[in-house]
C-alpha cells in the first residue's frame, strides 16, 4: 500500500471515529480507532521511494491531523461533561486536580 492510499484510509477511519463519538457508539469507536491505528502503521511502512512529500500527500496529512484534532476536542468535551455531571451528583465541586497536593504526601 502506498502512502496516499494509507492516508485516505486514516481519513476514512477518522470520519468514522467522529460519527461514533457523536452517536456514543463505543463498539463503532473501537473499530474505527483500530482502523485508524492500522492506517497510521501503513503510512509509516509505505515505501514510495519519494524523497519529497508531494502537495497532495501534505494536504492529506493535514486533513488527517485536522480530523484527529476534531476527535480530541469531542473527547475532551465529553470528559468535561462527565466531570460536571459527577460533581453535580456528588456535591463535590473541588477541581479534579489540585497542584501541590501530591507533594504533601511525598
């Protein structure tokens, strides 16, 4: 598989990850993530004998990076919502991390 095809596979998997995150479909998210990781391995293993990255490959890599950042933002928003709900349910409004607390036990 060449780098172009591998990057396209990564982009397709990232679109599937975003759809799974929006639908809260854990099984689909796991499948999409495995496909993404396999695609990333394929990009690294591709031997296209191209000393320079073509503009098309650069655009595909930038698209993959943008989509991955979108996934990261969704995950962070979901984690923040869960944290907020847990705080509301427990009445614990303390931050989940307080700098310096670890040093008190060391």
